[in-house]
């Protein structure tokens, strides 16, 4: 394949605007508006997935913690920030996490990280301890409270080779000797030292290295939640390009990366992602709207990863354009169906108008009939009243006739 240099590429594509897509790639270092750092972008992508498609968390929970839940299980988002007062400085500071949810009786806590360092496990423990205090459970009379730490884990986004499978720190807890014959508390320090011991607990946090998962494994395990983070693996190729683009010791320019191969690799990658999502839609695991959301988040990630390379950014544009076009085609199809149904709707509207007109035409007749009924009812009431009077008069006459007959007999 022919090597393509920067000069040749700029000549081939003199118009580098690429519309709104290219502008989005150039502005803010490939970051969306209101997002200032890359770490914030990854956090927001994960939050968007969890809030809009919470069921995508379930395969991740199974992969990390080995716990399975039905797809329709209730997933409740929890607060991700606690305010605490530092003992020494008395300063109020915040402890934040990326994602925390409750599934049935368990709390799951996730952190996104680009690289490893020693304080990550400390941060995870800080949040875990505050979460345990906030969601403490009632125990027995002897042990009034139960502090349940969340099931925490860290997602490492960059291709890290030095990240262990678990991040650990040692907790040293003084444990009171429960084998004493009496249950009173130690009175003196010596007695306390005699009846307590230090128990060492390994606090371990599972680490999941996203770039270790191939697209086939993501498909097999339904880890669709990881798809928007997979473009990060192309940074190895981009770093190689930067190294090759530096001047040699003799002052000559090194050859650039083979862009034909890079374009082919990027296109194959995107086609595999589309196949995975289409398969998930066909099986009913995700909806068309879920597919659209995942692709939109993937697009944001691709723009960030390739924002410094105009050629590959255009490749991303050409890959995502057909997908966006499909959405437009869906809109056009719905509009066409609406136009096809318009005659039926018009006919129904005309029928309604005709019935309303007939009702208006019959209204005088109905009013006349109503008046006739009212008149007849009134006449009936009068006749009933007159009949009642006649009955009363007849009764009076009978009584008078009866009295007259009695007098004649006497």
C-alpha cells in the first residue's frame, strides 16, 4: 500500500471544514461543549449509559463480581457525592464517585480511570466507607448497626499492562477478644492491650481493563456498555505515528503511518460494532433507540481520539455519516407513511364533520319533540289532577247519598 504523507493528504482534501462534524472535532480539543477534560468526557459517557440504559450494567456486574440478575431487575441510581469534615484541618471536602447503583439489596460502585496510581484504592475506600455509613442497616441488640461496603470496581480505559487484577490495601482493625469469661470493657490500657488484637484485612477492589476485551468478547458477554470506550485502543497507532513523524538524528523526516491500512482497520472496527449492535437489536436485548444512543456516544469518543488527525477524523465522519443517514431515512419513511394515511384521516375527518352537520340539522326536530314531550307531560299531570278531584267528588257524593238513604228508612 502507498504511504500517504501529510502534504499529500492536505492537497487531496483542501476543504477541511467537513461541516459541523469537523468543527466539533477541532473545537475544545475534540471535547463536547461544557466538558473541559477527557476524564470528564469518559465519566459523562458512562453516566449517560447507566441513566438511559441501566440494564447494560448487569453484564458488567456479572463479569466483575459474578452476580447475575434478570434484565428487568430494578436498578436504582444513588448519590455519588458525600461531604465530610477533615479531622485535622476542619475543612469541608467532597468525596465523589462516578457511578453508584442499588440492585436489590446490594450496592455497586464503579470508577473510570485512565491510568493507575497508588491513591485510587484509597479513594475507592473513602467512598465505600461513606456509603456504608449512609446506608447502614439495623442489626441485633448486641450489634446495633451493620456497615455494608458496596461492591466497588475500577474500569481502566487505557491499554495498561501494569494494572493488577485487584487493587488492594491492608486494613488493620483492633478486635476485642470475645473469648473473655466476662463481657466488661477493659479498664486500663494494659488490660485493653491484653484483650485486643490487630486483625489484618485485605481490602481488594477488582480492576477491569477495558482494552483487553476484543469486540468478539464484548459481543459474546453482552458488554455493550464498553463499546464507547473501545476507540481508545487506536491511540497506540496514533502514538506510533507521532514517533515516526519525528526527525531522525540526521535531520531527515521519518515516513508517516500507512493511512490506507489505518483507514481499513478503523472501517473494519466500526463495521464490527454495527454488526454487534444490529444483532443485539434483532435479539430484543436493546431497542433501536438504545442502538442510536450507543452510536452517538461512540461518535463522541471517536472525535476525541482522532481530533488531532484530520485525515482519520474525516474517515470517522464517512463511517458515521451512513448511520446518521439511516436515521434520516427512518424519518422519511415515517413521513411517507403519514402521507399514505392522510386520505384515511381526511375521510374520517369528513365523516365527523358530516355527522356533526346532520346533528345540527336534526336539532330543531329534537327540540320540537322535546317541547311536545314536555307539553304532553304537563297535560298528563293536569289530567291526573283532574281525575283525582273527580274521585274525591264521587266519594263525597256517595257519602251524601248513603246518609239520605238512612234518613228515609227511619
